[in-house]
C-alpha cells in the first residue's frame, strides 16, 4: 500500500522496530524534519495491509493542527498511489477504509474541550499513533495503552502505540527520554532519535537557513535534538554553571554525615542527600543523591530512605520546608511529619533543624550568593538529574516568585530545587553571613545590615 514513497535509513530502522512485534511502545523523533510523520503513517499503512479489517487510530492535539499537518502528509501518500487502495472516505470522522476492510482513523485529542478524555471511552482498535506526543497529555498515552488491542481479529496483531515528538520539557522527557538516557526504559519500549540530518531529502539551503536564523538555543533543541536546551529568561539560579557546579566527584562517603532535605509540598515528593564538611582544602557542600517518591506516605518515605542509607541515619541531619512540621492526626500525640521521621530513623532532636521558610526573593539571593562565592558547591548530574534540571531551568516571575503554576511542565515543579533552598537556608546561611562580613570588612564597610545585602544579588 505504500505506493512510491521510500523511507530513509533511520525511518526504515524505526519501521522495522514497529512491525517486529518486540515493542508495544515506540517513540521516534527528538528534532524537526526527521521524517517522523512519514514513518508513523507508513507503519500504519503497512499494518493495515497485512492485518485485514484492522483499525489504527492516529491522534493529534487538535483538529485544526491535525488538518494542517498530519492530514497534509497523509494526502501525499494518497497522491503517491495509496488512493487506489481506499474504497471509502468519511470526512466527518476522518476515517479511510481500504479494500481489505482495514481502517486508518484520524482524531483530535481536544483536551481543552474534553478534560476527562471521554472521546477515548469505548474506542476499539489495534493500535494508536500519537503525532507530536509532546503536545498531548500524559493521560492520553495511558488511554491509548488501555484501548490498543481491543479490536479483535482472527489473526490478531500485538497491541501497539507509536509516537513522534520534538524535544520538550514535560512528561515525555520525564517518562521516556530520561529513562532512555539512563538505559532504564521498559524492555517493550523503544526510543529512536531522529534528526533533520538523518533525512537525505532535506535541501542543503534549508539546513544553512536553520543555522543562520535560529537562536543557538533553538538550534540545539530543534535541529540537534538537545532535550536540555531551553531558553530560561529569568532563572532562579542565575549563577548556576554546569561546568562549575556539576561533578561526578560528588559521591556518597560513608565517613561523612549525611544531610537530608525533604520537600513535602506536592506529589511527587522530593528528597536530596548531601555532604557538608570542612577539611584542609576548605569548605564543601556536595549533593550526591536524590529521590522522587510518587504518592508518598510517611511510611513509604521511611522505608525508601532506610533501605538506601539505613546504617547512616543515626548520624544524619534532617531539614526541609516548614510544611513538614504540620501535625498529623494519625499520631496519638499529633506528631509532625519530621518528628515521625526522626523517631523512625533513630535521630536525636538536635539532628532535625527546620527553620522558617524564607521568601522566594531572599532564598533566591542566598542560593545565588552560594553559587557565586561558596568554594566547593557540587551536584552529581548522573545521580541527581532532577535537581540539576531544576537548577538550570526553574524560572521566576517579574515579582521574583518561583513559577510553579503548571505541574505538567517539569520546569515548574521545582521540588528538588526547594530541597536545595532548604539546605542553603539551614546549613549554609551562617557561611553566607560570615563571608559577607569578611568581604565588607575588607572593603572598609563594617556597619551594615546583612538582610539588606540581598538586593545586590
């Protein structure tokens, strides 16, 4: 059924993976003009041809977007010879029925008008294709998994969900790309990178134009497929430098006490683990590990941390946001969350230090002062990808407030960042004040209010 359209080498690789039966989810893409939609449509045309009366549904985020993008590509297939295989077209439901009874169906997610995704209820098909899945909701992918394989045939294909994408700082990066980078994708999932340079049909002048006209950040993101390239207009950690502040040398040392910071505010709960010490080389603050706990209960937190660092908790130090001091009615003495952790981990009360939360503006000043002046502040980028992402990408609004309005945007969660703010506020605040006093004393300014210094950061 494919007519005269030929696939590129990279498209062919992804095509063979999709029809192999080895995977139930494949993500293809990561940059512009890599031939993603051609691959998706080619795959479903082929599957429709070898499984008579099968049903394959292609989803885009809205009907207008579907019409001006995916359906335009589909029409190229029709013009290349596929049209003679189509015996019926329903323009209302965008359903194309082939001679063997198979169907390719195009639909819009339309989340703005259907927050509960009711249009997926009762859908029966053999597989889904999500064109630009980065524009869809994560719940839509789960709906696809629920409904793929529900259209039964005498010869039944395996349920399949395939998708295309551009780099995005949202759930796709969190659920697919980062596990791919860490080699932790499920065995039945595959991510296949595709760049514009993988597409031999792209004119050289177009590539030159991209290089000349895109900003460096957008070129890295959309042409080179760099998922970590983002334009951060008003970064919280404005003095964060990946070369200076990220190092694999930040590792767990059983000879040093652990400093644990927890952010209780939202799901998932964030925990970071640090060493803070002084030796002959000076003062050091290293973040060597992190945890992200979904649907966290106090018992789940206790067990997760105990499993990883149980033999070291009796000499550990604990801090976090003041929300953790709220009382729990589940405890007979209304013990707060931090108090429950202290008891479970066998800590003394002196090992738990929960100062009042600072305003975002003051906390931002303190964090950036540390980033600029502290002699050895390091985060392990391999062990702590969430914290390093927050440090690079979390932004503030015009009033200096951390932007946290959209939990679906990973850069607006800031949970791991909040644990770093707590570490600075609890354990490095005295260093900031000492350093500022010394700095101003050397400048001949001995009378000053430390709190007023924050306006200069």
